[in-house]
C-alpha cells in the first residue's frame, strides 16, 4: 500500500516537473493558489502515508510467540455390515458389523500461540 502511494506521488511529481510552463500572462499571477495547492498536497500525502501508524500495536499486541506442535489425528473407521456366509471350513458365519478403516492416522503440524509474561 505504501509503495503504491509513494509511486503515485513520485509519478505526479515527475510529470509536474516535465510539463512546460505556460507563456501567457503575468509570471506571478497565480503564484499564491499554486503554493496553497502544493502545501495541501504535502499535508494530504503525509496523512495518507502515516495513516497506518494511527493504529499502534501497543494497545492490541499480545506478548508471546507461535509454536509449531505435532498433533496425532486418529484413523477414521466406518461400520460395515457383513452379511451371513460360509467360511473356508464350510461353517455358517452369521451376519455382523465390522469396522473398516476409511483413512489411516497421521501427524499434523499445528500453530499454537504461547502467551508470554
């Protein structure tokens, strides 16, 4: 944001220097309004550049730091109905519920705020 504002102000300044002065009329005819416009531009540019400092960090900042911790995420299981069937030995196995693994467990990195003071 600041770079864009500075670039616009620099571009406006360069264009104003490169422009040819007007030849008609008295040289000092519009001198005072021009100075007033320049001073107003300086005040406005200063207010825009320093507007981010209005919200100082002293009131809102918390003391501490971020810490990365590894957290174990357990596997996810689903209950699946297995209908009745004969096993390899030829014995009847009645229908029952089994847990099948949908996803394996894994380690995940999490940022945790550790308060200071």
